[in-house]
């Protein structure tokens, strides 16, 4: 199984409604390893990220506050299976910039 370092999403602005940022292909698995968020505004903004359709039980961040004029780096290890999605949304539309990266594992 090949392990390929990959940027799955971004850098791109986060909307204020839940939106799919990445869908794992049928013949793959991924491991999220780094989530980077930049808040260039003068106000703190809440961020929600989930693995799977947005629901309280699927969230890895649930209205997590990103301070004003600050970056946020989350180094992690979240395996995500084929067909699963990563969704995100923010408390304020099109201010936070999100980048998600990790390893893509090609099966077979």
C-alpha cells in the first residue's frame, strides 16, 4: 500500500454553512495529519469540522474559537475510510482560511 503525502483541501475560505471539503475515493483511505486555520480578522471566529456529514457525534471541532489575527495548527492522526467526507463551516462567512493535509493510502 502506497502512502502519499497529500493536501486534501485548501488553502481556501470557509463558508458559514456545512460544506464538503474532501471525499475519500472508493479505492483509498486517508489519514488526516495536519489541519491549519488562519483567522486574519479582528474578531474571534468559531470553526466546526466533522468527519462525515455534520452532526454533533461526527465533529472533531465543535464551534472551536479561532482567536483574532491568529493561526491555528492541529497536528493529528485521524484515519478516514473510503466514501467518508470531511466537512467544515465557520461562524462568519468567508473569513477563515482552511488547509487540510495528510497521507493518502491507495489500496490494492
